[in-house]
């Protein structure tokens, strides 16, 4: 166990509360589908419980590993992440395709999603590189080219899966971390301007992405087709009102919301627990944001500062995007809600990131 000074209590309590809420909501959203598909209402929740146990194990391990060691392991971590993405792309015999996307590697009865640890790997690399090159970070050749190339390679392989939402999120984290490190704004604006045409083509030249954008603009024009998921999500929030219809009493999870236990789990939270439940989640993510920023400010070195802010962004940015999607404020992206959605790799990586934050706090300046 940790001494009182060694832990950030609000951070850990917020994480544990989110994991607990996620456990309850995964069961609430999945038991009917699990019974219909697999003959057991506990199919998904038993797997989710295993993911939680593994997540806590890696959380405690990461909390006790000196975070500065990641500086030595940076290129090994990046190499392993890149190798797993390459394996996913070319070794179809051990990868799994679902819904036209090849995002999972099968290891016996287990599967994992390489893009999730790849996000953490890029954050570790950026923290290491930006801290190491702090004196030359304002030059284009040092401040822009290496980090953009390294993160760009990972992003390209993630796009190949395809996983457009994760690629965009990782790109945003990269730009924000570079901005915080002091890279010149005009260089960052140049990168964004150059990226815009590619993002436009990736959306408009891919039929299903364009349909998602059109559905986002007006989901009610095709409520039974492209706008179906967003319409059902909005109906769920409307039905929930302020107090919700009651835990387990939601109707939208009854095959109206496709895969309600993953990307659109917040819609069921809104229906069953109402505005009160959604607000509680917002407060918990806000606690993580404030704690992450405080840990960054208190970190003993620049690497720790950048690593803390990157991990905080990893969780809070993804949560913000997921919430915006289910509320029809952004087009559908396919990003899970951290700690709440069913998804083993995402949960494990996020809990590992929390462990790293705890270690940065334990080794902070007095």
C-alpha cells in the first residue's frame, strides 16, 4: 500500500468510482444481448471483471515503477507498438475483422487492440523527445519533423485498420503536447493546414464516413438508416430526463442502440440515471483533469510534466469526444468512454496510465 503523501486521493477515488460505475453499466447494457447471443447474461460482465482485475494489477505495477525508466525504454516501447500494428495489418491469420475493421489481434481466446497501447507509447515518446530537445524545440527541424514523423507513422497504421477516430484523437494529443512544450505556433498551424486536405479526403472519399457526417448534420432525415444510432441516443437522453427511468429499466438498450455496452453506453446512463448520472460522470472526469494538471505542475522534471499532461489528455479528451458524439455534437467516431465502456484493452491501458500518474506524483518535488 501507499503512504498518504504518495497518493493523489481524488485521482484514485475518481478512477475507482468510474470503474465501479462502468461495471454496473456494462452489465445493465449487455445482459439481454449476452443472453440472446451467447446463452448467458453474464458473458460480457465476466470478461469485463477479468479486464478490471488485470487493469488494477497493471495499475499497481505502473504505480511502483520509477516513471523515469520509460525514458530508457522509449524506443523499445515504440518499436513494440509499431510491430503490433504491422502484425495487425499484414498477419491476417492472427488478426480479427469486425464490421469491416481489422483492429484486434487474437492470442488464443484473448484479443487485444494494438491502437490503444500505441497511444500511450506515442505519449511516452513525445514526453521523452520534447523534454530532451527543450533547448532546440523552437526550430523547425527539431521541434516539428521528428515528433510529427514518429507519431505520423503510428497514426497511418491506425488509419489502415481503419480507426479514424483514434487516429484523430492521437493527432490532437500530439499537437497539444507540442504546443505545451513550446513549439512555435506558426509551425503547428502549418501542420494543421497541411493535414486539413488529407482529413477532408479521408472523410469525403470513404462512403461510410461521409454518411456519418450527413447523419450528424441532420439525423432525423434518415432516422431508420444513417441517423438511426444518433436518433436512438437522443431518445434515450430525452426519456431519462433529470432523474432517469431507473437502473436496468432502460428501453433503448433492447436492440435499439447497436452495441450499447461500448461506444454509446453514455446514452443508457442518460436514460437510466438521467442528468444526475451523466453529471456525476462529468464531475469524475473533471477531477481526473484537475488532478492530472496538478501532477504535471508538481512533477520533478520536464519528462514527468509532459508525460502527466499527455496521459491526462488521453483520458479526458477521449471522454469529451465520446460524450459529444452520443449527444450529437460531433459525428460518430467509434471511441469508447474511458473506464465505463466495455473494452478490455482500452480499460487496461487507461488504468496503467493512472498508475503512471500516481508514480509521477509519488516522485514529485516536495
